[in-house]
């Protein structure tokens, strides 16, 4: 396993051995570059798993990279979608939250949470931003399904700064399920 450059730069990185064989006609450097090309195009030994976010630019770079890597005959594995936001509540509850006013929030949470000092307004803004994020993810998920003919593995956003062994193991198992499945 090799951690490569960002998706937008991966094509040049993986095309470097081919460029080397174009420039060097004989000798050990050409032989080494040819060996790397053989490895990079051998589906039994290599698969590039592109990693993206469900956002406009990363999805565009991923789709563009798929086409370019296919042209280079580099085998591709599933697309890893990182930091996928999970719905904070069910659709019905989110719809209700988005229709509430500051006064509605204040009345609903009265006696439970202190919503003075603009807290109700901040909660409504947070609900709106969350819905916007979920909508963007849905659009980008649709784009990947339409434009990338590869399986997709979604990895949820994990809010902690450190990742436990359980999280890493879960991610590894999910990737294995998709690639073996």
C-alpha cells in the first residue's frame, strides 16, 4: 500500500515511469522504469483506490483522474469517499427543524436548554447548513454513480481528533468487503 499524491496530481505521478522510458532509450534507468510500468498496469499486483470528498472539486478531480488513469491502463479499485456527514436526525425531524422560527426553538427548548443570546438562531443556522451539506453530498453521490463506473466505499466523518484501532479496523473491513465482494 502506498499513499500517493492528491487525486488531482496522481496522473502525473503515475505517468512518470512512462515519460522516463520515452526519454531514456537504454540502460538501467529505462529498465527500472519499464519494471514500474509493468507493475502499475498489472491488475494482479496493483489497484489504485482514489479517495475523494462529496464536494464539487474533489469529485471533478476524481472523475477526471479515472479517465486519465484508464488511458494509462492503471487498474482501479473502489473509490473511497472520506468524511461523509451522517444525518443528525431523521428526514421528518430535520424538515420540522428547518421550518421553525427562533420563537419556536425557544419555546420548544424552554426549561431544557438555555437558548438566550442568539442560541436559537445559531441552532437554526446549523440545521440549515447541515441540510445543505446533506444535499451537496447527495448531488455528488449521484455524479459519482453517473460518471464513475467503479464501486464506492463511503467512510463516515469521525469527529474525534484521534482514530481508535476499532475505527481503522472497521474501515479496513469495509474496503475488503467491497473489493472482495
